[in-house]
């Protein structure tokens, strides 16, 4: 199911030049992009993936505390992101600078 219209179209943004027009070096550099644009097979279901040995990853909450904790685990010697220190503290008292009439 290769689209001959795309193959015979002039080179525009988002398309790759014909391989026969490329040098060996350019063809080697663009090979991953040619492979990415080739026809792909059907998407596998979770049942098929599990039968092949894949295991699901645990769901990670998209919360800032989780990101800070994951950073601290990955980079223990860098400066720590202490979520509790910065986000659970009370805001400092702000003096009343309102203008009286």
C-alpha cells in the first residue's frame, strides 16, 4: 500500500528525497527516517504483548511531589528538591499596605 503519489511528488517539506539521488553518507544518515516512514504492521493488543512477555508499567501520578521524589531518587548527590519544605510552609505574614481614604 505504498502511495505512488507521494513517491512521484517533488521533494517538499516533510518528505525524503529519493535514495538514488543521495550519496552513501547522506543515505546512511537518513536511513532511520526512511525506516520510520515505511509501512508498519498492526498495533498489538495488551493480551498479545503480555503473551510476548511484556509487563505493564505502574501508573505514575502527574503530581509535582512525585516529580520531586523521582528526581531525588535519580540524583541523590545533587541539590534536593524538597517538596515539603517549599510547598507545605505557611506564607509569610504580609503587612497591611492598604491606602486609607
